């Protein structure tokens, strides 16, 4: 019997955060202006999940990591040129719309279907990882629905740490209100973990890893089936970016106490 | 009208520069970019460029290069590398990415390859195996130190610089026991040697100082060899400060097996297989392309920061309200700043197109060159002049191949088409022109245009705080124009290679190609370019025949005043042509990629306008240079000389009178200051006649006419700069 885990990471792509993100309406619903042309990155939350998955896989011999990603194939390919150099994984690609304006329900159904279709996947060793939310839509709903569809009922959200005890049980730290963590124990796989940031840095690019991954990444992209997602029947009443508030004053030589007093006054609205 | 929506992204560049199907290269680009815009940019922002010394902080970059695959890139898979086959394009892309942020970082990485290049190109299998493996960063399971190298050719004054034959470095026989490998004593002083602060080995050019050694060679010196391995003082350079440069002194004893490429013994004399000249020729013809691309990267990197500066210039002012043109457009309300940025952008595109085309050409040429060497070896034809002779014999076949290549497939000569030697000759004749052209034009003219970019940032441009480090980049470009052979070296090489019949025949065919493109896509400026190419070709042929006023030959090696400007003119044409070809490639392949397809129409129309702007500029340069050369060596006729009767008449001058008072004044007046009474009607001066004048004038006139629309293209392109979407912030620190 294998002791390794089969870790499936769900991760989408989002526009590079340095780009100008300007929501615009078009007949099919809202989009980000020029979204297709803007450079994209792996969703940062999902990226943390991927690094954690690779770390766990490395520490647990016999493990394997898949990355299941739904996005426009050509954009996914560009993102893979960086992501594939980070950690070893096998890609499962779905060719469809990505972004904040697709229906979570449809996305979850497609991701769950893709996971079920992975040949030889052993449910008893299955860990479904992903971001507890995404940078394009902070709803935190997708991963839960993926878990439900796969009948994986042990679910954890806002995970910052997964520790494995000698008996194979998991100790999981989830973020809760007030900057604190909730500690849970779980008997073992299968489980769904929606990651917050975890604690691992972004791995440096490694060309050898990249070349190895590419052997499966490129065929997976060629194979990627068109996946219909959207928001049919949904009407968006209003779309806007979170407003940015920035009041800058340049003041020289202000004593620290004075700065602190100002900040407190600002927070308390005094 | 379709508009330029965003700055061209990776997907677009991959098609333009033809690596859309090379994911190994696409990954490499991302890797190099993360090093450039991460650790490299942070170092520059922290002020690491402010010292000459090689510091730990700077050394940390070498580790970043190792970890990201940049160091190992040069190696073949069997040596631990990860890219199969020729790597010219790969190395070019890395240099481009690194110098997008800092040229010194690029130099640091490239100098290691330069040190290995003599071994890679001409080393014995054992030398290649040993040093390439040592220079490969260790894998996690390996317990060894990486070796880094330096390339030492240049010597303290008055020795090697542009003149690479003036070697003072010497190699002598220290000990030669019958039947054993000789021991050599090597004396070499270097000047401006990159990587010297940390190199573990050096590939050094030396001449024989012993009658038992024939000619010059290159030798490998190691830091632990017996004798002196003095790294010397750090060069107080003003540029590329993230690289290490110094003036080393070596006095070392090494085995003769360190001679690069090996040696034979003939009548008691040690004969190196390759002279230092042969080795550096093989090395530089590849590495110089990469240097050319470094400057082009700088120009293209300037576009985004300049647009951001221009747009935001007046924001925050009390009376400047959001929504007002001053707030939204800032300096972009002014036509000049937009048009100058178009010049910067167009030059960057043209240079990049030329450089990447040259790099790809070498990727194609490398295997053919090996095939050629194998064929010659089988035929018992050695290196050097024997090969040259054999190749000259094949020149006719290659010309015949070219003549047939225009015919339909069935009528061509299949044997010629498949002959690797013929293909080698053709590509080689192009490489011999494209490489120096790219190094010369991209860096030399690029440095001039980089100054424009700096100007567009105002005072900010020449401070360390300038976003995109543009001031640094301007200065750095000057080094790129100097090291690995300054402009004079490239011009000298071009003046020989551009008159090769094989090149000229291909160039002639390119004129037809441009005419055909002009017919399909007149907006590209291909028409202008085709005419400018004709002017250049005509001028070259004319100068090869004509003599100056004193009867001296014009096109001659010693007449750099003739050959060098003509070489410059050619570069403009080559860059512009490749820029047009790349845009056509994008137009053809772009629709297949959904990411590129979106917004493609606007992008193509913008890039087409850039081509037109650039080709008009190229045509202007070519016209100016050619006119000066064609006319400038004829002595101006005097009134009593032969030209007198053919001078322009008063009628031609009259219209000028309204602009230049007195120019059509009373006949027979005194020649100013001469004291003579004028025997002629007053005019500007006697005019010139020479053989071929009519043809030249006809071409020149046509060239002027071909500029039609170029300024409209510039206006259109400039307008796009006011609306194109740019990121919120630069993706590297400042
Ligand atoms: C930062 C830096 C790093 C370098 N790294 C290396 C390195 O790693 N290894 C190495 O070997 N070298 C290196 N060099 C040396 C560099 O390649 C030389 O400086 C360069 O080749 C020019 O030689 P020179 O300085 O002696 O110029 P000179 O030979 O004195 O030439 C000066 C100028 O005179 C004119 N000129 C000279 N000869 C001719 C001619 N025949 N025809 C027409 N005009 C001519 C040209 O305008 C030329 O630019 C480096 C230089 C610098 C500044």
C-alpha cells in the first residue's frame, strides 16, 4: 500500500496585479478591460497551495501533485512558463473563461469532473488543495463545492499550516477572526484544504524542474477540452473595483508619538 | 480605427522573434526576467552600482544566475545543461532580459560564457568536457565548487585593443623532455578583463616567444597553476558596475595540453591547432549579436516609464483637475514628446528584430558549420586557408543555387538545394554581415537614441531615481558599443563582408522581396526601403569602380572614409527590413493565438506605422550618406575649369532670390573678397557632372518620393501613445 498522497491543487489564473484593472460592461456581461491581452499569473492563493502541495509531496515519498486549472488555453500556457519551473506537478487543463465574472457553481462542477477523470486517482489518499479564495473573486466558495461534489466532507478553509502526526492524522491551522488560528485534527485523507498564505516562500525558478514538467504540461494543454463557463442568466447590477483610499501628507520630523496618535485617531474616526 | 490597446506582451514577442514553438526558451525568458526584475533591480535600486569593487552584494547575483539556469544555459545536456542544440537565440534572449534592467548584470553572466566560448568552439573534446562541466552549477547531490572564467584578450597600452594582432602576451617552452608533454611558461597582462574579480580560470591570447612554438594561440590558465595569478586592480569604470573588471597579470607554468584546440609537433616545433585569431573570430561572431541586443532591450524598456512619466507629469498640481487634458495626458499633449518616443520605440524594435534574426541565423548555421568541418575532414582538407580555398570553389555553386531558387520547385537543382556546403556558404555570407551590423548599429546608434529617451524624462532622466534606470542605461550603451570590438572593428569587417558576391546577390533578391511586400502592404514602408536598398547597391557598385578627383581608388581597405559610412548605411537597411519581416510574421501567425488575436488589428497597424517611420529614417540616412560619397569625392569645378559650361543657369537660381536676397544680383559684379571682376552670370557655383549622375539623381528623386506617407504614419503612431494602456507601476524597483 502506498503511503504517499495524491494531491490535486485547483488553481486559476488572474491578471498580473500591477496591471490596470478596469471593469467594463460588454453584451455578454462584465469583464476587465483588455483582460485577454494583459499578462496573467497563477492566482496567488492557489500558488501558495501549490507550493505547500509540492513541499508535502517531497516530504512524503510516493506522493504526486496535479494542478487542475481552468482558463483560456493560450493564457494558461504563458503562465505555465513560469509556474512549471517552480515545483514538479502534472497539469490537467480545461480550456475556458477565467476571471471574476464566471459562475462559481459551474467552475466547481468542471473542476470536480476533471479531478474525477484523473486516471488511477486513489480517493483514499486524495487531498484537494486550492486557495480559500481567489484574487479575481474573493468568494471562497469554489473549493467547498468541489469538495461536496467529490464527497470529500473534511474541509478546511484559510489554512496556514498542515502538520502530519506519526499516526498519519493531520493537525490543521485555519485562520479565524482576530488574527488567531483554529486548530483541528483530521484522521487523514481524503480532505479539502483551502489555503491562506501558508508559510513557504515562492520557490526560485528551476530550469530542470521546468523541462521535466513541460513533458506533461504541453500535451495537457493540447488535450485541454473546451469548458463552457460563464454567468448565463446572471445579471450584474454593478461592477466596481474596491475603492482605493490614499491620503498622503508629507511631514518632516514628526515625533513617533505624534504619528501613533494620528493613526489611532484615524482608525477610531475621532 | 483599431487602436493599440496594450504594450506588446510575451505572446506577441514570441511570434515576432520566432520562438512561439520553443517552450524551453519561453521558460528561460521568464527565469531570466525574474532574476532581472528581482535581485538585479533591487541591487541597482540600492545603489550597488556606486562602487568599482566586486562586493558580496554583487557576487550574490552569480548565485541567482546559477539557481535560475542562466549559468547552465551555455552547456549541452550531456554537460548538465538543459537546452539541446545551438543556443545563440537562447543566450540572446537572456541578455535581452537582463539588460532590460541592467547591462552590467548581463555582462557578468555573458563574460562567463565568453571565457568558455574558445573552449566550446575550438577546444579539444577533453578540454570541452572538463571546463564545461566545471562551469556547470552543482546539482543538490553534488559536492563541488562551480568554476567561473574570464576571457583575456585586451592588453595594457600600447598592445591589443582594436588591433588584436598586437599581442605582447608570450608563451615559451619551459621544459620539454623527449617523449613527454612540454611545459609552457605563459606571461600575459590583461586590461579591462571582465569577471577578473572572481575568475577561477582564464582563457588568454598569447603569441609565441619561442622558436619552438609556432604562431599565436589561446591557453587556459587556472588560479592554482604555479606562478603568479594576480587579479589586478578593479577598473574604475563608469558603466556596467554590476560586473567585475580588472587588469590582471599572469606569469604561470602550465602543461601544453592547455593550448585550446591542442597542438601537433612538427620538426621539433610545437604547432598549435588554432591561432588566437582563428579562435576569437569563431567566438566573437556569435557573442557580438548578443551584445547588440542588450542596447535594444534598453530602448524598448524605456517606453513604459517614459509614457508613465509623461502622463503623470502635472498630476497633483492645485489647478490640475482629474479629467482635464493636463491631468490625463500631461506632457503627452505635446506632439514632440510623442514623436520622439516613437523614434525610440521604432529604433528598439528594429534593433531587436535585427539582433534576434542574427541569433536565429547562427542557430541555423552552427550545425551546418559542423557538417562542413566534417565533410572537409573526410576530404582531408585542413583548417584555415585550405578551407577558404575549397569554399571559394563552391561559391559558383552557391550563386547558381540562388539563381535557381527563384524558379518553381521542379526546375531547381535538388542536389544543390540539399548540399550542406552550399547552404553553409549562403548562410555564412549573411552571418558575416548581420553580426557586425547588429553589433555596430544596435549599440552605436542605440546609444544615441537612448540619450533621447533620457531627455524625455527631463532632469529626472539623469538621476539615479529615474524609473527604469534610463540614465544608467544610456551610459551602459556606450560600453556595449565598445567592448567585444568597438564600432571601427565592425565597420572594418562589414567593409569586407558586404562586398561578397553571395551577400550582394541575396541583398539584390531582398529588394525584390521588399517591392513585393510594398505591393501587398504599402503602409510598411517597404517601398521606401526597397528604393533605399537600390540606392545603396548602386552607390557601392559606383564606388567600387569610381576614383576620386585625384584618380585614387575609392572603395579600398584604407579608405575608411568611404567604406565605413557605407557600412553604416547598410545597417539601417538591414534593421528596417527585418523589422518589416517580423511584423508580417505577426500578422500571419497572430490570428492563431487567441490571446494575440484579440487586439491584433490595432497592434499590427501600430507596428506597421513604426516600420514606416523607421524605414523613412533609414532611407534618409542612406540617401544622405550615399549622396555625400557619390558627389563628395569629385572636385568642385571652378569657373575656368571643365565644369564651367555645365553649371546651373541663372534661371534656376532666380526663385531663390525671394529667400536669399542678392543671390540673383546684377551680372558682372565683383566676386566677394576676390578683387576680380565676375566674368560669369552670378550663381551659386558651377555644377557637377560625372558618369552615372543621371541614374543616381533618378534614384535619389525616387527615394524622396517614396517617403510619401511616412510622417502620417508617425502622427498616427504618436497618437496611439496617448491611449495605450500601461501597467499601474513598473514591475521592478527604482
Ligand atoms: C568594461 C569593459 C570590459 C571589458 N571586458 C573585456 C574582457 O573581458 N576581455 C577582453 O579581452 N577585453 C575586454 N574589454 C576590452 C575591450 O574589448 C577593448 O576596450 C576594445 O576592444 C577596444 O580596445 P581599446 O580600448 O584598446 O581601443 P583602441 O584600440 O585604442 O581604439 C580606440 C578607438 O580608435 C579607433 N580605432 C582603433 N583602431 C582602428 C582601426 N583599425 N580603424 C579605425 N579606427 C580605429 C576607434 O574609434 C576605436 O574605438 C573590456 C573593456 C571594458 C571597458
